[in-house]
C-alpha cells in the first residue's frame, strides 16, 4: 500500500469539493451540475458531462465508476486556482510518496511519545491496531491513518471505492477512509507544534542511546528543522538499522508541512495499492515508486 501526501488549495476544497461530495450522497446529478458551473477546467468538465450522460439516478450508486474515480482524483490530486471565469487545474501538486506502513511508523514516532519505535514487534502491533481504528488527536499520524477531522457530512469511505474502506459513525462524529484531509488552520497548528515534537523524538533517542551521545543528533535536529538541506550520515545505532532512511523521510514530512503553511494550504492523504500516475516529489522528497 502506498501513501501520497500533498498540499491542497484550502478554498477550493472548502467551497467546491466538500459541498459537492455532501450533495452527491443524495442527488449526484444535481451535485455534478452545480460543480460544473464553477469549473472551467476542460478535462474535469468532460468527465462531469460523461457522468451526467450515463447517470441512472440517486446518489453515488448511479455513477459510472471509472469517470467518477478519474474526476475525484483530479479534484483532490491536482493544483487548482481560481480565475475570473472559474476554477482551473494549473498543474500537479508536489508531494510525499512512500510506503504507507513506513509513513505511519514515522508519523507515530513523531506524534506519539509512547510509540515503541525501537521494538519492531511492539511497534508493528501498535500500527495494526491504528490502521483498523485510527486515533484522533495524533496529528499527522491520524491523517495518514485516514481519520477525518473535522467530521464530514458524507461517508468518505464511499468516495474512492465502491465497497468502501473505513468507517462512518455519525453518532460518534468519527470517520476514516483510504483518504483524508486537514484544513489549512489545522496544518498551521501542526507546524507550530512541529519543532517541539521533533526535539522530543530526538530526546527519546538520547535517552535510549545513553550513555553514548552521538554528535550526529545535533545535525539531525538542524535537518529536521530545515536549517540544513542534507541529512547527515548516521551510525546504525541511531533510530535502528534503517535510521538513515527514516531520518530522511521525517525531514521530508517536516518540509511538506512547511511548504503547506507557506501556501496557506490544507493537506491531503491518499492510500492506494498502486499509483495511477506519477506524482512529482516536493523539494528534497523521494521520487514516486
């Protein structure tokens, strides 16, 4: 399973995507007509018109699957900008691309001070439980796990898969799916908390490695905080045998948060068995695949 994290235009998601999906659950034809009235993007309009021509009534069950998925991937995965005549795609969004399990591992290292990252079996068990029921209030880990906050007015697990993957419990205001989103205000708060979380993780490493105190920890701190562009060479003892890869990728996640805050953007997470298209990496991030 792969994960893609990318910034999304906050206004476009609030004003177009969320209302569109909410209305789609009861009247998808009306939702499509309303959306198409706001878009001047030719490819998206062609997909919408095809869906309207093949529509058989009702909510999502009346939609043709292939063009619906293509439209949703365009709405959530492209860089949208508003022009005088409407919203248009102006490019692909750079993002983080990597293995979902590894990304969740790294995010839990950052967000959960009790996560047993240095013990493979215990850490695997914690991730398995998290995947089945993502925990709220764990920041980036909750997003990567597919948990929605704020709670959506539609079941997100029905959007990309006809069978659904996740859960939607209105009475508990809880939802998770194979994709999730956070608004720009939440991403900005995460960024404000990022430095203290990164330093907390490094302090856990200092305690774990005591009495040894690898001088590389100071270089890792500077890399995490964006003060240096290159991750330092690391001894194997630091954050385990895959420490160099993990330090690189935590740095990439931190850089993605900084980029999103600079753009006043939200963040989108999408889990997929295989990428449908090449996703351009953000600066310093790994190539797709």
